C-alpha cells in the first residue's frame, strides 16, 4: 500500500540523510525521515500547546492547581492518549485494508513478512518512532520525575524501531503496535485518580475495559504474534540468510540512478524494492527475540499488578479496598523524596517516636495527676485498630478537663 502522507520526501532531506542511513543499513529511513520529524513536532505541540489549553478548558482550577511535577506527568499522559489513538488507527487500517499485505499472511511468504516493504507501514512506523524519540527526550530531560527505568525503556523502544528501517519486519510493525489499544484506558485510569474519581463507577467501567483490552491485545494477541515472528526469523536463519551477499543491492542502484522518484516505479510503491539482499544478521534476530521475550514477560507482570491495583480501588467482593495492607499510590519520585525528608528529620532529632515521647513527657513534667477517678474507654475499629481514651481533670494550674488518646 502506498504511503498516504500528503508531503513527499524532500530531496534535500533525502540526500542529507541517505549517507548516514546507508552506513547504518537503514535503507528506507530516507523515504520516511520527514514523517519522523513531523510526528516528533506533532507530539511536542500536543504536549506544550494542546494539553495545557484542553486540560484548562475541561478541568479548570484542578489542572491549574497541580504542582509542576504532576502537571508535567499530566501533559505526558495527554500526549500518550493522543498517540495511542493515532497509532492504533493507522495499525488497524493497515491490517484490515492493505490487500497486498494480506497476501503476506500465507504460510510460505515468510520472506515478505521479514523483508517486504510497505509505504503505509513505513508511515505507521515513522509515527511510532517520532513518539518514542519525543518520549526519549522527555525521559532524559525529566529523569528525576520519570526515573531511570522509563529512560531505559525509551532508549530500547527507539533503538528497536530505528532498526526496522533496514527494512525489517514491516509486516509485524502494525501487529505489535496494536498493544497500544489498552493505553487510552490506562491513561483514563490515571486521570480518574487525579480527579478524585478513584473507586467511582467511571473508573470501574474503565478498569474493566482496561483489563479486557490489555489481556486480549498484549497477553493473547502479543504472545501469539511473538511466536509467529520468532518462527519466521528461525526459518530465515535455517535457510542460510545470515551471510550477507556480495555486490551492490538493487535498491541502492535504483536510488542512485533516480529510481526513487520515477512515477509509479517509486521505491516506496514497491513491496519488493528492498528484498534483493534478504540478509538477517544473527545479532539482529537475537536482539528482536530478546526484546520480544522481555516485553512479553513484562506484559504478564504488568497485567498482574494492574489487576491488583484496580481491585484495590473498590470494596469486596470484587475489590480489596479496606482489607489487607493499605495500598499507597505515589507519583514517580515522591516516595524517594518522603524517605529523604524523613531521614533528615531523624538526623535532626525531630523525626522519631522516641524523640516525640521525650518531648511530650518534658512538657507534662514527668506525669499527670488526675482528680477523682479517671474514665477509661476502649474501642476497636473495623480494620482491627485498637484505641484507649483516658479522661479526667488534672491538678495543673490553669488546666482544663483533658482527654488522652492511646
């Protein structure tokens, strides 16, 4: 399927990118680099302009009152929400309506699934890469907010999608990007927590949709597609495609000779334009298999944590709210800040229970004498917490009836 992007690749940009792309064996990158830049600019625009204005219009004072850390996180979730809608729409359209790509599904077409080129899939991959490049910038600039783990994830995702421009696994690009079908519901779940809708019917319905889409798209569809992808790469390796052929690739000859912009013969219109080499380095196959395996393990782990977190928002029998240990929810980096502040207070002698008790006893001057018979009341709360209250009139000068709670 043709690349439907309205702007053709600028020749000056193709000429500038091609030497570096060829050196890295990213032969299709010059055809789509302008789309990567456009996507990066689009997501930056959503983050800096669309999100603040839209959030202010919809949430008003709630958005304006957020601290800088939470507001940055809020804007990132807005970008993630829009990105997931864009990329899943492109991926779904390719899978359903790209007739040529449908022929690649046949069992004997593993060469097309590995090295076949599609302009529409290239556009889809470029919008995904543009987002991951934006995400890499945000995680690097705000590493104190998002942490080193998110930065590592951004680096990995960017690297994997760049390698796809060899071309490599264009067929599977929209397949794996359907993972993002669960992302809109994940972002809505986060917004519910920030808008005091935790445990509401809205978060409940959204949580059910989140769990369903995550399970179907990432656990079922993702695992199945990863196995198929692994089988195709194993078939290519077993067929001896780990040795690079000698000579100049046909696509390089075509681009050097002007075949890039020769009407209907354009390389971006030909699915076989980059299949002359059919070269699969072992390191490339190993990298993708390891990345797929890691992501699938993380998907299973995230699914279990997601179910646990959603259940903690709601009361029994479906939820676990109010039973077991209290679940605390922290913004990225907040727990570290609280722990650091507590350590500083402890070093200053202001943050320990012992210090508080000693100061209280000092204020009370060693004890309290009570006139008459003190009243003792005991209570047990629903969560098992016990309380003791002692009341009486002290003999201290100027004191009034006091109550002490233990």
